């Protein structure tokens, strides 16, 4: 329960104080009142400090609200709630190289934390920090590629492709970070590569306009 958890923190990590969110609960008994946690803390030797509810312009804020913003593609709302752009870091891995054949090479991102939430599918204006530490403008496409595994009906795997505007460099197997700034459009299929190339040009123009206003 809550007391056992606090004792563990005290014993293993020598915790003297614990700041607890105004509506946060822990332990299988999940006590209702903050005073109960403070009382247990006194017995254990841990000062339980309640954090007040945030009531600023972006309120209400919670992890569940931010997750919903991201799964809805509302990255601007997520930015206001977080106080910073939501970002993903990962390694650049081999992709299909379709973008390169169209003249718009992309970095295929494999997130460093596989369990990290990936925003709604579609195209985004984004900042991309390249391995040299420079924060650059880009367009990120999130989609699902069909996969077929032997012995089953297959499935879908997430694809995160970042086109870094005006960047030339070899970054395979290097780490980059993507910051999502604005949702540009939903994921869609194109009848031919000419239509796709035209859309990518439009996406780049939209990202330049958006990111230019925000500043890098």
C-alpha cells in the first residue's frame, strides 16, 4: 500500500520529501485525502508536500489530456500544456528511399523509447535537431505501413519520416530529435508520384511559413 511504498522510497533512496500532485494517488489502497498521505509520511519520515492545481492559461493539464491532444493531432494545444513542443528522439534507420527518388530525402526515425506516444498520423511542421546539434526546419510524416509476416495475416507498423528542409548530410544510424509544431494535413494516399511530389512541395511551403513565424 501507500505506507509500504513510502518506506521503500525512504529505505532505498533516502527520500526526505515527496511532492505529490493535488489529485495524485498511489498504493493499492489509493487513499482519498492528502492528509492521510501526510500522516503516513510523518510515521515513515517522509514529508509529503501537496502541489497546488495549475490554473494558468493552458489549464486544465494532466497526462491524459496531453495524450488526447497528441492522439488527436492537436500538437499546438499540447505545446501550450507542456510549455514546450512535444518531441521524439530516435535513430535514423534504413527506409524505402521513396522520398530520395522524388527529390525530397527523408530520415526514417526509430524512436529511442518504443513505448513513447506517437502523435496522430499525418503531416506536421516540425523542428529537427540533427546530429551536429543544429535545430532545423522540417516536415514530418507519420503513417502506417502494412507488414506481412510469415504465418499470419500481417499488420501495420508506424512510420515516422522527417524531411529536413535545405539539409544535405549522411545521418544514417545517428540520433535526431523531432519537435512537433503544427499539424498540416491528414495522412493520404496518392495516385502517382507526381501528385505525391506536388503535395510534399506544398507541405514544405506550409512548414516554412509556420516555422518562419515561430522562429527557430
